[in-house]
C-alpha cells in the first residue's frame, strides 16, 4: 500500500481485463511471446482483492425556478444542491468527471 495523501484511483477490473483480452488482441496476435505476458497480467488482476468502495450515483437537476427533480430518483427539491438530499446522487455533472 502506498502511504501518501493522494486519493487512490479505483478502476473497473472487469473492464480492464476485457480490454487486455479483446482490444489488445491484434497486438497480441502480432507478438505471440507477449501474449503470455498479457495473460499473466490478466491473472494478476483477477487475484487482486477487491477494494471496499461504494459506487457513486450520478444525476442532474431537471426543471426550473424552485421546481427541480432529480434525474436519478425523480424526487423534488427546491435548490440545485451538489448532492440529491433524497438519494445522495452526485449532481455536480462535468465538474465531477475524473480521469
Ligand atoms: Zn435523487
């Protein structure tokens, strides 16, 4: 484990495995020796324990004046808050996109 203050970047291991297995197929086909290395990486990813994370719900406020509803739970709220007070969805939109 790294001991710094940087937030860990959680990724979807299934998507990475799919990418390595499928999207890298052409590259693997070009170099058969590397195919074994890619398979080792896929195996290592499968063996890593899953991190304890909660999936973040995203939504947006739909409506105008004091009559907004959450696109995630469809419940009403009077202000465009950063998070839906009903379902907890993150309403910050593009500000919240992470790379
Ligand atoms: Zn909501």
